[in-house]
């Protein structure tokens, strides 16, 4: 006897723990298999690109925190680099080093969150996430003692950084980076050979290198597909050309490789922070710029290797005090370009794991 | 670079500077495909694309990235038709254009001919106007963006 089945539509979200925010997946299911998947976004759309056209270049920095609220430092940095390129502002060396330190701390915090929630989606409910939150809290404490905020830092400035870290910052970061390798080893021991994780993530959501490149995938997802592409090496900004670190790559481009790439990147981030702290030059932490900066008409595109991928800022000036156009290249959104390809044909739980491995932040998708 | 592109795709280049090259909208996809396939150019990835309202024309800006050669190519197309701005979709060359073109359509109102799934993305179908256009805030005062009533209400309901 054959049983007839007919497709049905399943809504995941907008309020659902595995969508990591207000994000909706509309899935057409045939039994347990996904026939079609469509994403519905815009619930968090705050029209930042339009708002920025009414505000001065400096006033726009806090907006960039609120796009990707798990990587505010990286967003601040990308935007400031774009405006500096546009206006030809020089940055003191100490500021470049401080930017590297804070961007890498942010990467540690963001990857902790990404890996924790990914494991959460794969079925290890909350426990690994809480382990990773333990270290993330310490990083956020460092942010708080430096700039007074934990998430929306608003720390970078055009021409440098807002504040020099206070004296108590240095012992705290020393103890953190002394502790981090042990913690990462602990995660490795706990999770890397975990049978459940391997069963859930191996061979799921596979992207080949060619597909990932053509699909504009960047960041850990691209590297998990075996492409050693990292803007910190390819187009060194700040002081990244002075540090010694490696680009971890995966082999198969599945969810497990993405997890492993992020875990290894945390190790490399600790290495970079160590070198930056050792070489931290003295001097001013920022250059003075006019309050209402008026760059000459022109355009600039600057990008940084954010925790989620290429984080680009395209700023167009018409000579006025506010940008004529401000565009954010949001890696969270663009990494979802191939979602259909990764999820169609898979079972529903695999799609959840795939979505978890892309590490989306909905504030950045919608902007 | 512009000379090579003009040789590879005759009649495509309009003008160029050191930083970018402007191509004719109708030859855009040919130009992108040539840049993608040419081993010297090797524009393997559509890194970023966005629309810019320049008051008298729209600009669609493509940032193309070569991963092997490690260089960036910026391609622009100018559109002078304000009412029906449209450009061929680059989706056949770059699958990564799928969401980026939808975003430009949603917020800037530039149509991408041949895009497989050109719908509004952040805003809903029927939203009046395209917010990133410079004339968006000149929409008449009695026309408030947003739904005229709650979705579960019928229009004629008396209060």
C-alpha cells in the first residue's frame, strides 16, 4: 500500500529560539523533507542607511553598533575605516593596535556566542552555551571598563578610539588571555569528538568552494569550504600585517567544519591579542578631527573581516557634513544567499543546524 | 582595465577612472560575465552591490573581488529613467546577487530584469515608495507609510 502525501507549509519564527532573533522561515515540507524554503525578514528593519543620510559622520557611529549587536566593535571599526579613507584621516599607531585588540576581543565574544548557540541548535541544550558565556562575560567586562558599555560600545572614533583603556584593564586582559587557551582546550575536549555533534553536523549543509565563492559567502563559512580567504591577510588594515597568525580552513564545507573553523579562529585571536599587547606603542590614541567633518565629494568602500564575514561600508560624500549614501554590506544577510541550496532536500532538524552554523544576527540582516 | 574590458566586450565601457569603470546597463551582464571568466580579471565573487541616488540618475555599484589575484574591481551602471529604473540581473553570473539585488529593489526601487525572485524584502508588497531614494520624504503629507488599517480589520468597519 502506498500512502499519499501532500506538501504543507510550516512557519518557523518570527519568535523561535533557533532563529536567533526575529526572523521567519517559511518552509514547504513533504513529510520530514524540505521542498522549499523562503526567509521572511524585515521585522527589525530600522532604516539605518536612510537615517545616516541625516546625521554627521560621527553621529553615525552608534548606528553601526546596533546593526550587528554581537560584534559592535567590528562594525565601529569598519565604518571608521571607511570614513577615514574618504576623508584622508591618519590614525595614530597606538589607536590601530587598540583597534586590533578590541576587534579580536569582539571576535572571541562573537565566536563564543556563535559556537554556543550552534551547539544549542544541535541539541546540547544550554550547557555548552553557558560555558561559553562565562568567557564572553569577561570580555564584555573589559569593554565596560574601557568605554562604559557592554554591547553597543560606540568605542571607535574617526581618527582613533574614544578612550585609552584604564589601568585596571591590563591585568584583567592578561588574566583573560592566559585563561583562554585552557578554556578553548576545554571546549575542544567537550565538543569536538562529541558523537551527537558529529552525527548532527557532519555532512549537513555542505557548500563546495566554488559554490561559496560564487554565492558571495564570506568569513568562517567560506573558510570552512576550504578557501583560505581572510581580509586580515588579503588586505591588512589597522596593524594586522605586523602580527603572526594563521587562517584555519575546513575541508568539506559542512556545519561541523564551520564550527571547527570558529573554534580555531578563537585560538588565533588570542595569539593576535597577545602580540598586540606586547607591542602596544605609546602615544596618542586619537587624532583630532573637525566636529562636522566634511570630506571632499567622493566615495570609499572599506571592509574588515568581521566575525561573520566581510563587513563592508560604502560611504558616498557630496561634500556635506552627512554622508550622501551609506551602505552596509551585511555578511549575515549575504551568507543566507545559498540557504535554499543548503536546506532543500534536507530534513527539518538539519535545516535548523544549517541555519545555526551560518551564525546570523538579525539586527544586521535587517539593519 | 577599462581598455581590456572594452576589447573583451565591445561597446560596454562608457567611462572609467582609476577606481571604477562605468558600463552601459544593457551590456552589464556581458561585462560582468567577461570579468568573471577572464583569468586576468578573475572577478570570482560579487563582494558587494548597492544603489546610489545621485539626484539626476541612479547608480548601481558592483564591487567584484578576485580571490586569486587579490584585487577589487568596481563596476558602475548609470540609470537615467527615474520612473522605471531597471538593469539586467547579474544573478546568472553570481548567485550571490540573489539577496543583494532584492535589497536594492526593495529600498532603491531599481528593477533587476531576469531576477528569479524579485520581491520586496524588508518592506512589504505595496509599501509606498522606495525609502533610499532622495525624494522619498517628499511624499505628500496625507500619505503615511504603513498599512491603512490593522491587517485583521476590514476596510469598511465602523468604529
